[in-house]
């Protein structure tokens, strides 16, 4: 994964450098044409199974397809997931085409999106569209309902044909409107159950019903950029204190500081395998992950830096982008 510099203009004052960040969309689509028939979608194309369990991952199928010849099959106890990094802002759509065979509609199935997810937890959900078998969701048997918000409509499941699921989401303004078969299901608050204000995971889950999904797309969502302030205090030569503030509210920030002794390899997370030439000689290496409050510190590094050297902040929320640069007086 490459590092993309969002905004590297440098303004110097004594001990204070202010940087900007630019929103960047990270569109993602999958039409499943790149997989082989019957292939278990586990650790390929960003797909896995819930809690990284291979046995519940979905599989590629040529039985039906919306476009091309392939789709993802979710059946039995499958709980197929695709994780995301950096979908922290923007307005756009989360969509998928779904095919539900009436002969295999025997239990509830779910189209889910988590705003908090990592293998083993913690978890939090922001989208829960239920293909309701028994009708206990309030819309009657064989309907699509929203488990979190009052339904505008509870449309009947359109069996044995391809139908679009579409959710129009606005991360910045915390709103969502969901459609099934071009019928509005619900509208309201996106992060209605709390948690971080970002999209972390797609979850295609079934308790027995067979569903096929194809042409899945996450469009218009991405990073809101930095807007960070870097403040450097202390005298050089000597100890310096580097502090960043201005984290995006309720957004997870992965922060990396590095000594500039050539290049530095990040061995895990969204920037794994990336070589970064960062920071300044003798600056203490710090890596931390936290949730931005919109004010106050989001990271600090203390060390004995080279006079006139540069320090940089890299966030993996975007992922792996240089968000601000400061220069030691």
C-alpha cells in the first residue's frame, strides 16, 4: 500500500505549523469476476469470515449473476465480511444487488454494516436490513425491514430475480436512507446505536436462507483529511515536545511517528509493508491508536531532535497518509 500525501505545504512560525487536509474518496466495488467458481472468499479481495473464521466465509458462485458470470453465495450459517479502513467522512452510497431463491428462503438473512468492528470485538452496527422469514420484525413474513429505525415501508422480498439494496449515507451529517427494490425502507440517523462515526465492515449474514450478492459498491466515502495543528516547543539543540491536535470527532486515528534514519517499515495495520521516510533523527518512535474528540491532543512525541529537522504525522485512518508536517526551530 502506498502512502499518499494529502497536503504537504509548510508554514513556519516559531514553534507552530498548521496544515490542511483534503477529503479523498475511497470507492470500492466487487463484481466477483476475479475469483474462481467455488472459491471460498477468505483472505482474498479483502473478504473473510466473521471473527476471521474461514468456515463462515462466503464463496464464489456461477449459479446466478447480476453482471458477468459470478456472484458471492451466502448460505447455511455463512457470515461473510469485508473490512474497510478510512471511510470516515463524505456522503455516498452503499449498494448491492441481491438474489433470493424462493425455494431456499427458510430463515432470516441480513445485510449489515458495522461502524465498529475488529475480529473478536468490539462491534457496533449502523445498518441492519433484515430479510424477515417469520415476520417478527414488524413487516410480516417475507418482507425487508430495518432493525434499527422505523420503517417507511416494509417491501415484500422479490424472489428469484436480482434486486438492488441501496443505502444513501452521509457520514458527516449522520444520516441514512435505505431502499430495497427502489422502495424506501427507512430514513434517519446513521450512527443510531453510537460508536465511532465511520464505516468499518460489511457483513452478509444468514441463519439458513440462501442469498446471492453481486456488484457491491461503496461510493463517495473516504477520508476527511487532517485539519491538524502541529505545535513544537522546546529549544534546539535539546529536548523538544511535538504535539498534534484537531482530531476528527469520533473518528479512529492511527498515528505513526518515526525516526528519520533512512526509511521505516510499518509491519502491521493498514500501512503494512510501507516504507516511510519520516520524522527527524533521535525523535522517539511512537505509534498509537485513539478516537478523536475534535479538540485536544491526538498524539505526542518527545525527544532530542536535530535542529531544522522535520517531523511528520501519518494517520492510517485514510489509510496511510501524511497529514501534517512540522519543522524543529
